[in-house]
C-alpha cells in the first residue's frame, strides 16, 4: 500500500506544488485537471516515490484569500490569519490596490495591516504618511519601517506581529517586499532557489507564491510571500459581501429607507448621507461603486 502523508503546501507554480511534511519536501500534482490548491493548504497526499506524491484531499480551510477577474479566480493563500500590505515612500503606490486588498481581507475574515517601508526617504515621508492616514483612521495599523536603512529596527517592529500567525505580504513591485522577506527569513534566498529547482520554474523566482515557516516564533508561525502585482480584481464578491467589507459602512447599514438599498443613487440612503457629511471618504465609496459594477460582470 502506498504511504499517505499530511502536508502543508509551501509553493505553487501552475499545476505543480511543493508540500512539506515533517521536514520532508514533496513535489505534488493534483488528480485530473484540478488547480484549486493554494499555498497554505493542509493536504492529504499519497506518495508515488520518495519525494513525489498526488494530492488526494484538501482539508477544510479556515480562510482563503483570492483575487478574480471576470473570467477566472486566482488563489493567493489559504489558512491565513493576517495580511500585510507593503507600501513605500517611493515609487508611488496606488490607493486602488491598497483599498482592494483591504476589502479582500475583510471579506475573507483576515486581519489587515499596512507596512510603510523606506521611511529613510525623508523628503517623501510627510506626503506618504498623509496618504496612509485614511487607512489608519479606519482602524488598520500602519507600521513604519526602513528595511535597508534600519534593518534591526525593522525586524524588532515586525517579528512580534508574526508570532503565532500565518501572514501574507502583498504589494506592488518596487515597494521593498523582497528586502522585508529577506530580513524576516534570512534563509529565504536559499529556500527560493530550492523551490525554483523543485518546481522547475527557471530563474524568475518571484512569479510564484511561497510559504516560509518561522519555527523560532512558535508553532503555526509562517509568512507567505506573493508575487508583486498591480491589480487586485474582486469580481467574486457579492453585493452583500461588499457592503460589509467596507468597515466604515457598518454603522449605517440597515438605516437606509429601502432595505435592499445599494448605496449608489437611492433616496434617503444612510451611506450616501455619510459620504456627503465626510464621515465616509469619497475615494472609498467610489471604489465600492466600481466593485459593485465589477461583481455584476462576472462570466464564470
């Protein structure tokens, strides 16, 4: 009888996966054409050789973070407890991506933080702080660091936040995400090379999501690095999920004149009144309207 093992998916590239089970790394494939496996998934594997296996079953997920366009969805990671959005003083970041990532986290039940990197670029710091202030005002913690200029302080700020958590770092290219990962996981470069070789991804190491365990921070501690991306589609979120994923809407939900109010143009809408009064940022309401439009365009 073939040996069976329980393992955690630590990297994914196309339909090839790398799983870890008690220190043993296993190259895995799914049965048939299924590609519904995410990094962070706990899976049951039947070994086909000493270091290869087939994924039989995915254990029920506590959380699942994914993005989607109108044609398909892309799984980012499973069983996360928190998400860090990395922004920086330079190059410029887009509020659209930050806001969408926050909405995705809320919809998935994952705690969200912002990391403001490159605080050593003093000239751009006041303006960048101004730009992240609205997110801090919504209750999302903002952690200021400089991965290259103040590595020790950066580690001291971030490591305690990772203990006992399964965290993912996301952000646009150029925000310094790789520098942060290399600080927090000193052996990341070697691990990435090993994973690249195992998954045969060639040299382009940042095109796949990967999980690093942080055993010195206690059991369950892990950090997931994702490829830099410029867009975060949320076509999969329904109207009901969307209005609840904007935390600042919460006090006003259920107070509109119409019970099925969409908070767009309806008369006596409590959310629109709050936007007019400046209690909800116009930028956020505009994004809500955009996401509502996208969710009606889904083709899959």
